[in-house]
C-alpha cells in the first residue's frame, strides 16, 4: 500500500506515513472526533416502509431473503474492499468505506474520503481509526441514519470506542478476545484443548542460541521459530545454524515466549469457518501459495490461494473439516462467535495434518470462500457471520450444510495471485492497470476488457479479475502491494510450483506497471515509507 500524497502536500507522505510536519487527527472531545456543524450535514435518507419480518428464519431461503431486505446499514471499513468483494450484492445496505480507491470511483457502494493529514500509519488499525475519525466518513454514516453495523479486517480498542461514539455495533468478538486467539502461542494451547494436532514443538522463552538448542533438543537442529504475533513471512524464522539464529536473535529474545517447531516437509492449506449458535460452519479446504519469489519478497510469505477439490485427498479434506469443527467449538466455549480461518500443514512424509495458525477474522482468502459456487447455491459464509450478530432468531441444520459444502461437485476451481513488488528497487508509478476484467492473449500480453467490481463475469482461464492496490503516483518499494488477480482454474502444478499460466499472468500484470526513479530528495521519504509501510492490509 503506497499512496504518497496527503492533503496539503504534493509529495513525500507515504500511504502509511503522514506529512513531515503533518497535523494530527482533529481535536477530540471525550474521545470523539469533533462533530461537524449541523449546517451542511446531510440529513438521514428517507426509508421506505419496512417489510414484515419473520419472527424466526427457517433455512437458507429465509436467510437469503432476510439479507436482501436488510434495513440496517453494514459498513466494511478497511484499507481496501478486497476481503468482502461482492457481499454488497447479497446484503442490502452494505457499504465499503476504504482508504484506497481501487475502482477509481466506479464502484457504486465504495466510499473513499478525501485525503486528510494524519499521523503515520503503522498498522491497518491506524487506517481504520483514521477513517472513523474523518469528517467525510462521519457525515457518510450519519446520512444513513442512526445505528448500523461495522465489520473490519483488523481493529483495536480505539476502533471499538470510535464505533460506539458513532452508534455502530462492531460485529466481531471484542478486540481483547480476538487478540488472545490471534496469539500463535495461545492458539497452540487452544488447539491442544480441542484435540487438534500441531507440528512437534515446544513453547519457551529463548534468549540465546544455546538456549534454543537446549529447549529444542527433542526436535533436532532444523527448526522453525514463530513469535506470538506477526504477518506471514515477517515473524516466522527458519533456523538451522547459529548464523541463522543471529539474523533474528533480537526479535526472538524480545519475546516472553516463542513457538519452536521441528521443520517438516509440509504443504500449506487454509480453511475458513464460522462459529454460530447452531454449530461451526466450514468452507472448502484451499491450497496456499507460499513464498513464490515473483509474488512476494518474504520467505514463507502468503501470496495466494486455490479452491480446488482435487488438490487434496478426500481423507485430508475430511480431517481438516473435523479439526475445524472441533477448534470452532472450543472457540465457542471461550465466548467467540463468527468468522475465523485456520491454516493447516499437510506433512508430505507422514500424511499428518497439523494446525499452522488461526486467524480470528476474515482473511485474504475470504473473497475465494464467499464467491465460490457453493456460496452462490446457498449463501456466502460471511452471511452466517452477520446473522450471528443480528437480533434475528434462526434455525439451521449445520451438519447438512457442511456435508453439502464438502461435496466436490459444489466446489468450482478458482485461484488468486496476491502480487507484491519483489525487486529491491524504488520508484514512483506513472502507469498502473485499472481494476476490472483482463484477458491474456497468445503472446502473453494482458488486455483490459472492461470495468468490473468482482470476478463473476470472468468466463475462461485466459480471463481474470484484477483488483489494483498500487496506483499512479504511489511509491514502489520492496514489498509494496500491487494487486490481486483472480482467475478460474489452477495456478500450481501437482508439485506445488507455479504453472505456466500463472507465470504468464504475473509477468503480464507486472508489465502494466511503469515507474520512474525517485529523486534524491525523495529517497529518504521512500525509505521511511518502506520501513513503516510493510504491514498487512489484505
């Protein structure tokens, strides 16, 4: 994420940074942003007569109808609309409030406020809090009447307070509970209680190479060390020697406890689910694209997914589904409700299936889950999350739904490539591909076909939907998010390497980006942007 122009400036402030002498947020009053004067504030939109509601929803048809008639505004507040693309077609009054304008103003339900001076962004929570305190956003929400629900990719206690001041209900477990579940060390303990296997490991304080060897003696000397929090590829360290350890010694020693694992020969997978009052609903098992150098500069970094029933043996899919249900029920006992994702590791030598990590939220794979064929036949998984946070009573046969969603006949093959700038170079973008549907021609060139807001009108494997993140005027630096490409069919070979079609798509999209070197005066600014800007936004 690399936009660099802020209000009152023409250069120098990264999308994750403020003006050099930028002004802070507007003044606070009892923790709230100073309200706009009544003069000029849009009045609430008139509402039509509400349709009669069923006192209790019975089955999928009633649930779908309930959301098609939804009266309460639902706001997805995030850096981009990526994670919940297409949900506005299922939920009436669903709105995206975003920092990055991925659609150049062409999406009917995306609202992007004008850029305002801000403190440096160091996390997506900072972005969300900036948005919730922005006058344009406050006016946009108030114009739609009192009440409403807010959903996020990430949020914190400040986000919760801002939502309360705006009269918005946060439709997720508390930030405190989510943080506890998000902790990789604590998640391992949750898995133990649920009976879900983890890679052979120890949980311990490690202050030196000698201590690491001591605590990891049962695991051998080829190790993987994870800290409690952090994005994939940033806080997962592969250590087989003292030299490897020394590269990350400071980060490891700073932790109260780390997870030290035996390094095993695994392939990654992901599965999203939703804890409801009637049980845990489970989506399809997806492959994960991990660490491909043309997609991400981070070793072990997530860079895409595939939904394909044939990518895993039926026994592996069944084990993953059962483990997810067990984990979900343990979460429910902790008071957790709603959406979550589990990463699984399939051991290629022993056929064991291990828990990788848990993400207590929507994720970068959510667009795949919620736009799949089974979702169109029944309902997107995220609808059940919203239903759990509604005041509507409902009946649902979760076991029947899970069995139907596990049927390979209901899983159509799709894949997504999450593209970053992987070169150790910097620049300012002068040309960037628009979001929409693209076609790959016989010569490997990408041709723009039309503006589109999601993948539904992509018909063949030589077509794809591209969501642009980095735009003209933004900085390029190693790790900057370029965009996401979603296309039918597989992107990897049976050996879990990028196939020829995937490589052609990657090069074709990269070719659409043109940049010029940064000036000497801007070099330090770009370095600062790259330093603070490499946090998760997808």
